C-alpha cells in the first residue's frame, strides 16, 4: 500500500478555510501564524500497521467530503498518523501546517478522535478549494464511559442499520454501545439448548397503536441476530473504538423468554408476548433451579460473543407479586434463611440474592456486572456498575455508595421519552446540554465514582429509523459535549451544532428540525 494517487477536491471557486471549533469542542485550539494547509491534487494518508483501520476510516470520511478516496501509504503522505506514548490513550494532538497535517494519539482511539476532528473541521463545501488553518489542537475526553443505548427488544433493527447507528456514535466520540437485547416484547439472541427463544420469543403479532390505546396494528414484529451478526457488530464497533456492552434484562422484562419456556416462570404459564408496553407481573422465578441454569446459560453465550469487561443484567422494574405467591420462591427464601428487614421485604432480598448469583457467575468468567439503579435496593458489592436512570438523586445515591456510576436519568437522557419529548427547540437541547451530570454535594472521591453517562433510545414508540434518528439527533451532540467535558455555554455550542447538522444532512441522517429554532437568534 505504498502508492500515491490524485485526490480531486470537487470544489471550485474561492478558498474555503475550515475551523477546528468542532463538536465536541477540543480542549485547546491554538491558531498559528503561517499558511494554512490547502487540500490539493494529492492527499495521501501516511499510517503504520497499527493505525491501518483508523487510516481507512479517515479515508472514507475524506472520500465523503471530497468525492474521491485518498490513498493510504506506509512511507509517505501529507496527513500523517502516529502513536505518541506520552499522550493519553484517547487523547490526540493535531499539528496543521502548510505542508502537512500530523495527527498523533496516545493510542488508536486518540488518533481516531483526531481524525474525526479533522473531518468535522473541514468546510461543508459546495464550491471552492478547501483549507485548514495553521494550528495546534490538543484534546482528550473527560469521562472514560461515553455511552448510547438502543433497545432492539420492543422494535427490531437490522445489523446494517445498527452499523449506521455506530457510525453516528463514532462521529460524536461515543465509546460504548449499550445493546439492550431482550425485552418482554421480543428476545433477539439465540441460545444453545433453548431454540424456542427464537422460534417463539423473537416474534409478536402486532403492537398497540398509541399509549393508552386499546387498538393494535396487527403488523408482525420479529427478528433476531445470529452469532455472526453479533460478532460483526462487535468488530464494526471495535474498529471505531466503540465497546459493545450487551444487556440481558433479568429477572423482570422477560415475558418473551417465559412465553418460550413457561416452566421458567412462577405460575408455569401459559404466557403470551405482550403487544403493549409497561411493567408486567410475570417475571423469572428465582425459586426454580431451571431458571438459574437458564440465566447462566444465556450469560455464558453472551460472554462468549461479547468481549466487553462489563455485562449488563438489568435488574430494573421487577414486581414481586408472583414471588409472594409462588411456593418455589417461598421455599428458596426459607432455605436461604432470608428474613425481611426494615424497608426491605423477603422478596426484595430474594432479588438481591438472584442478582448476586449472576454477579458471581459473571465474575467467575472474568467480567464485571452492570445493572440499573434498582440493584441498589439490595446491598450489592461496590464494584457493581450502576446505570442511574430513575432520577438525578439515583446518581447521588449510587456515587455516594461507592459504585462506578453511569449517569442516565430519564428526565434528561431518555431521548425517546414521550413526556420529555414534548420539549421543543432550545428547551429540548437544554434538557440535555445544561443538565449537571455531577450532582452538587459529592466529595471528591464520590465524584470520581461517576465514570460517564449515556443516553437511551427505548423503542416502544420507535418502529423505524427515521423516528429513531429524530430522537437521537441532534441531541446526541449535546450529550457528547457533556461527556467530552466541553465548557458549558449553550449559545457558543449552537454554531458547532449547526455545523454538525450539515454533516447529518450529507449522510442523510434525519434530525429534529424544530431544534433549529434554537440557533435562529444566535447563529447568523
Ligand atoms: C429502564 O428504563 N427501565 C431502565
Ligand atoms: Zn417463583
């Protein structure tokens, strides 16, 4: 790969000079005296073996910008990629001068973020040759966990489309794709020994038409991912420096599994996959050994497919009604000697025990358990990673208790929530952008427990990619700025955001246009 080819910049007219004030905003941009780098007839990306994937992605981005793919070389080039050990792994430095643009990163992730900054800095050019100003840009993200969740249980999205979503995440510096794979309304993962999870659990016959409605659309919803599909997503994401964290939600939100294997529930069923949404009383029966074997078999398969350190096992919204009545659950409680304590019923403590069993299993496979903040209703070990979704107060509680904490309160970061989506324009952005991720009143040590944040798209009312993108964009850019640690100034963010929407348009990604009201007064 040592040849040089001509890159035709498909513009003509006046020189257009780009701007490194992209979103998320780099930590330091020092504009230098001197000539800009002008993208001319020849653009060659120089790389090393280790950075070959990053170089390929940069070539694709520049191809999209200029209409022709630059070549990649291992011994010459005018965009030069390198690793520099003194930089943070996810940090980078861009040196842009007349003759070359050098991007150094502490690791491939840093180089990729530098390459994305370069791409975003380019003018979105209709006409004219393109340049970038002489500058040194230094940057690194603030939070190590920068996540985005997509629920494929309520509605199914194809592997091809998930790759598109991963591209969107990569543009925003997201480094975790939290893949919510199972729900009451659909099970999406084949598990050896349990074929009915797919034959029965991955299909439903229709969907309620609107919240509170008693009408159903009779449009079948079905789909699942083969092991190869999931491995493909893991690789596609890893190439873009994104870790896929799988979630198997248990012991609640499991009706699709119970409809497939009724013997795993307290009553023995029969159970039906619901066509409506909400929290259902029928959940996994922790009193039955078969249910524990099932849960561990599923997790084993998941851990074989997904190399992530964290494995998410839900733990949210699990009513205890059935467990109170179930002889097997009550026998388990008795055998374990579980007694109610002030503020906690025996059945709540049974869930703590069940989650503890799964945690032990996950740890025996060298991984770390992650759960929703309901896991704090028990007294889990401090190393359990908590996604604090129920409120900002849950963030405080989790961080105070000493858990690695992911900030994702429904009020701010549930992009699909019908109630909060009533907000339009500036308020809609501000709901995300101005939310103080780190609550007041935490000690330095407790603040250190907050390892990042994530936004969520739950797909009860999201059946297609257009709506998914409307909910995701452009608020994902607001989230990304808070994850990256850009200074909080909504007015200053708006021009950067406007530029991002130009990139969305170029990729034909849908975005919520009412948000453009936010910059009408601020951006000329
Ligand atoms: C959740 O929204 N039930 C995690
Ligand atoms: Zn039971």
